[in-house]
């Protein structure tokens, strides 16, 4: 039996529910669920509100109570099969007497997968794949991280027109415009980790906190990860708890991008915002570990100066890396500043 119009509409609604604003950024996927009666009417709705809270199915079942019996559960992710922070949803759906389950994305998480089979074995009709692409897109970063067993990496590149991040004497205040810097903070707030090298901490002494991210309530500061074997000076600003309340710092004692990402994944990190200097950026590009580039280009010429990215080992045009542009946005200048351009690439 294939899904009906009512089920497709319910899946659209479940995707909306999954994307309800205000859910804190965390390690769990966003999931929505709608329970339909035999006439396609909505019995209950539910969604997941972050790690440790009810899964979407459990939320909808709780709303429905005994009315869940005989319904069709339309859910954006295959119901889980495991007892993790909460109980297994496949079993809960069976116990509630749900007759049919339509899900969008199959669960890529090996720990939780298998709910579809459990449901079928219990005599529930199951259909997967309805609007699956939209569900995957909704949890783009989570899906990537679970599929690859490592965090998704966004590299932030900010440079002058001639590809410099600073002038020859090291001064860099400001190459990018106020609007571009503000935009960077907004993107930082969407990631769970910022990553720099020990050199950046030594030289630039950044705070690495999210300040003016006004379009998203900042429930939690991203983790500040510093990688490299060099000792860190405890007097640096990232260790100043008054300057950076609520932001945690971790020192990853490795220069290997693969090892650093493995350690971050083990800490439940799924989205790294790579903001390090030219050497770190080049190491990630060379290792093939940059999944997205967000480049801010400012109409400034510095001539001799610091390269925004170090040697990538490319010597001939045939070897040039040519990322695919997915977005171009002009960031208008405020207070007499010139516009900057933001290019997003994968
Ligand atoms: C969710 N919300 O609505 C559904 C999930 O951390 P746990 O123990 O709650 O389990 C998280 C896993 O459960 C998650 O990675 C995914 O595979 C599965 N389904 N998770 O957070 C939900 N339905
Ligand atoms: Zn579940």
C-alpha cells in the first residue's frame, strides 16, 4: 500500500513540526510526528525538543492517549529501536496499537536503526521514504555526521580582494566589514564547535564566543576547540572566564585533522566551524576534510601580507580545486562601509 494524499500532507506537517523554532542545538536530529485516524484526520501531533526529551513519536502518543489505537503514525525519521536517553519508539508505537507507520528518512544511526523491522515483525504496516530528501535536508548536518562518523566541517575564509587575511605587519583590524563580521557570528551560533590552531590562540588571542547572534536564542556557546601540540598560555583570553562565560574550551593535542575530528565526534560534536589560520585551513583542505566553505571577500587590497590559506600543494591549473557555489550574497555596508561578498560553496 502506498501513502495517501492525507499521509503526504501529514508528512509535510511533520516536517514543519520538526523545524519548530526554539529547539536548542544539540546532538539529536529534529523529528516531527503526526497521528492520523482512518479518515486522514489529525489525532495528535508531536516533535522532539532536544536531547534527553521525548522523541517525536512519544510526544505524539502522549498527546493522543488511548486515541492512538488504530491510527497511522507519520514521522520524519524511522522510529528508533533502542533504549538510549529515552525508550524505543518502535515498541511504544506497537503498544499504543498504532496500525500503520509512514516514515521519511531511514535512521542512519546504527545504534537506533531497525525500528521499521521491529514494527513489521509486530504486524504493523510500514512504509519508508516519503519525502525522505526533505527530511535529510532538515537534518543535513546530523545525517552527514552519522553517515561519515565525523563532524561536518564548514571552513570560514575571510580575506581581502587579493586573498590576504592581514597586512604584512600582521594588522588585520578590519579587513572584513562590520556586516561580514556580524554574519560570521550568526553562522558560528549555528555550529556546535569552533576550531582553531594553537598558533591562532598565541598570535590573535581570540575569545571565540558568539556575541551578536540576535536572530537565534543562544542556548549554549559552541565548544572552542584548539588543536596542535604546542602548550597553551593560560593567560590567553579563551581561558578568561569573565570574558567568556559559559563557553568551554578543549585542547586537542594533535596536528592531524582526522584525529581532531575523531576526538570531537566522540564528544558528540557534529558541526565544526573552522576558523583557524592559514596552516590549519590548508591541512584540512589537503586532507579532504572541508565540506563547506563560507568565504567573505572584502574590496581591500593589501599587496604583500598574510595569505588566508597556506600552500595546498597545487602547482598546475589542472589540479585547481573548484568548489561548487551554492549561494552568493552581497552584505551591504553600514555606516559608510563598502559592501562585502559572501560565497557559500561545497
Ligand atoms: C531523537 N528524536 O524524535 C527521534 C530520534 O539520544 P537518544 O537516546 O534520545 O536517541 C537519539 C537517536 O534516536 C537519534 O540519533 C535517532 O537515531 C533516533 N530517533 N531521536 O532525538 C526523535 N525519533
Ligand atoms: Zn525514538
